[in-house]
């Protein structure tokens, strides 16, 4: 035991600064995750941050620890001095392994302790035990994998890269779902919320992998008295560098080939009417009788999408499927999930007499462009351009109500637009609602048209919305859409700040003309108060205010639903509805009961004919205390 302590002191003395700096950096990164989660105001933030720590920072720390304790020592040949001492070589390897594992498990334990201290709801002992076991076994497996890599010396980076590429290939080109297997299953999204079941199968596979990695590492360290590990620690030759580079490029090239060969076939409906025009293909299936009405709608959409593709310069468009769903409200639309196929599947109550056709058209245009960009336009910085174009296109096609669009913008930004609104556009959409936020963004494109003309706006939109993004492995290095600020300079010669100045002038000019209308448009405030039914059961009492008060009785909507796992928002079509009669039902209790720690996603909505859409109290996440 004394010999072991001497070896531990030697390792700490040799690597103390590097190890201390690494662990402090690791915990600092974890504190940043906690801070970010709190600023985002999401529930269960501590457990989400702990999962991110395990998935991202723990593997990086394990890789660096193995590199310092093993690869660096063998590369510098300082282990030769220890091997000359009357010590078993296996003892040297065991000390290095246990020291690195202890440090990594200590950092993980510190992260778990911080999660417990900052948790909004204290978990029970069983949940803590499950989380500790899952996190500890995952860290053990990852460190064992990296420890083996340390003994591979100059081959360790090809070992890491080829392993990652092999896992990607298994996940993408086979039926194996790695997220449900072994160590990957231990850190899936259920880590933060599982309270009852131990994942024994995943734990067993992970432990088996860890033991296999340990066995391989000890075999390399002890074979031929450690000469194999010493040889691999030498610098990589020029030929070896070329060989491994060509091998990795061969992997990437084969991925691209397989992606092109395995491109998903377009989704097909078993029924419906289909129309095709240029790159646009649309299939419509409704309850219309006769079917000529479906065919006419399909022709209309194909014509619109062909014109859209021509305007933006899109060489291809996703196939569109519009299916009626009669249980949806006329103002709610749902995007269907398509497995192993391409296209956009939209569901709506099309035959309802109050169906909001223009709202549906703007909603669907946004999803078509997202699909055409391979979801690259989902990044927040493109949000205002994408939302604004959904109404700008209706304006171009003389199908929209410009006055209603401008009123939405004026109601949304009574104090004007700021740069932070565009940089945090997803928060703006949550605060204002999808349609009002689109009206605000539309006014920005209108201001740009006043500044640069229709051709300048078209050039700007083409640069931002019409990027040719591949759907295979090349997407990792192919440049995506042009950033809006860059596209503004290249197409119109203006900066984003100059556009915002022009934007605010437009809003100010229109506000002077529309003051009376704006004052009549109400603003909603929705608040919740918990009501304790039992130690593990809560009710939620709502309180709703409407200012200015409407002149006559009417109905408002409260849309709400439980958030599962790591969800931070829900599609409105999947939420429950509570109708509230104004002014007699501004207070009440939502149906159902809730347990402490559950999260509710909710907002109040009121349809305003002047705007042609709903005004929203602001979507919020309410955690049950």
C-alpha cells in the first residue's frame, strides 16, 4: 500500500497543474450550463445540465486524463525510470487507471451534488440512486475506452475518429438504435426524470464494454514487458499520417456514396388527388365530394409552390401532402411525422366553414422552406426572415391583408424594434404568438423593400432562404444559408442596424395613422396559482385579465398541456383547450391534478378580427411547486 501511495504522489506531483486546471475547467463549464439553463427559465434545469455534463464534458475530460497519465508519459519515456524499480509493471498501470478514474468520478460526484443543491424539486433517494448508478457506469465505460486509447500512443486519434465514424455508420445505415443500447442508453433524456426503473440491461452491456477495454489496455501495457506500448508511443511517420488520412477520407467518401444511394423515397399517400407543376408536387386528401375539389386545391398549391421556387431560385422542392383532419379546430394545423421518407405532411380541418386559409398557407410555406433547407433555417438567426417571408409571399401574390399585417407589427412592437428582438427571435415568437410575430417580421421586409426596392429584397431572400444544403454527410462541412446580416450587406448594401432604423421609421409613420385601432386591441395576462390538494397533488388556479376590456361578452381560450422529459414547448395542436367566458369566468381551476415538479405549457388566446389572428398572453412554462 505504501508503494501505491508513493506512485500516486508521483503522478499528482507530475501532473498536478494540468489535472487541477482540467477539473476546475470541467466544473466551471458545468456551472455555465447551470447558469444558461436558469437564464432560459426551463424546469428541471439542474438535471438537464447534469446530463449535458455527462454527455459532453465527461468524455472530453476522460480523453485528456488518459492522454496526460498514459500517452504523454510513454511518449516522453519517463515510465522507463519506474520500470527500472523493483515494482510490478501491472502496479504502475493499475495506479494510473484508478487515479484517473477517481478524479473523473470525483468531478461527476461534484456535478451531481451541485445538481441536488440547485434542484427546484428535491428528488427521492431512489431517483438519486438510479441517476448516480447510470452516471457512474457511463463515466467508467468512457474512461476505460479512453484509457485503452492512451496505450495506443500515436494511433489514439485515428482510434477515436474511426470509432466515432463507425458508430455513426451503425446508427445511420443499419436498424441498430444506439441511443437505446449500452452506455448511450444510460445518458438518454430519461436520465433526468427516471424515478422507478433501473436500466439493468444497459448497465450490464456498459460494464462488459468497460471490462473489455480494461483488458485490452492491460494487454497492451504488459505484452512483451511493455515494449508494444512503448513502440506505439513513438511519433507517427509521414507514411502513417498519409495512410490514416486516406483511410478517414475513404470513410467520409463512402458515407456520401451510401447517403446518395439510400436517399429516402418521397412519401406516398394511398389516396388523394395529385397535381404537378415544375418542381412542385402536391397531393390533397379531404372529405370533399366530388374529388374534383381536391384536384383543384392540389393544382392551386402546385402552382403557388412552383412560383415560390422560381422567385427564390430553388431547384427542388419537397413534395407536399395536405390531409384533412376533422377533429382539429379551424385555426389549428399539425405537421405529420414522416419516417424514412421525404416530404411535408400537413393536417388541417380544410372543409370547416371557418377554416383560416391564409393562416394555413403562411404556416405551410414556413415548413416547406424548413424542409427544403434540411432544417438549417430553424436556427434562431434566420427566424425573423423565415416568419416574415411567410406573409411577404402572400403580400406579393395579392392574397394577404397588408393593413392587418401592419397592425400586428404595431401591436407587437409599440416601442419599436431592437436588435436583441431579432437575435432572440424564438423568445419573441413565444411572447407574441406565431402570427403576430410573423406580422412584425413582415413589416421588416416591407421596410427593406422601401429602402432597396423589390429586386433588392428578392436578392436578399434568395441568399438567406434558398441555400443548397445537401442531406448527406457533406452537410457537416457544406456552408449553409447566408446569415441575414451578411446577406443585407451583399444584396442591399445596408447593415442590420440601418435596416432597424428604417424599420422603426415605418412603424412610427403607421402608428400615427392607426392609433385609434391599436388602442382597441386587447392585451392578455395569464397567471397561475397552485392549490394544494394533498402532499403529492396540486390543482392550478388561473387568473386572466384583458385590457382594455372588450365591449361585449365573448369567449377566450386557454391552451395548455404537460411537458414531458426535456420538452420546453409543445405544438399548439397537441394542447388541451379550456374555454373561458368573458367577463364571468376570468378566474377558475384548470381540469386535472398535477404532481410537484410537473411542468405546464400554457397561454391564453383571443381572436381579433382587426388582426386576422389570435393575440396571445405569451407562452409560458409553469412548474408545479
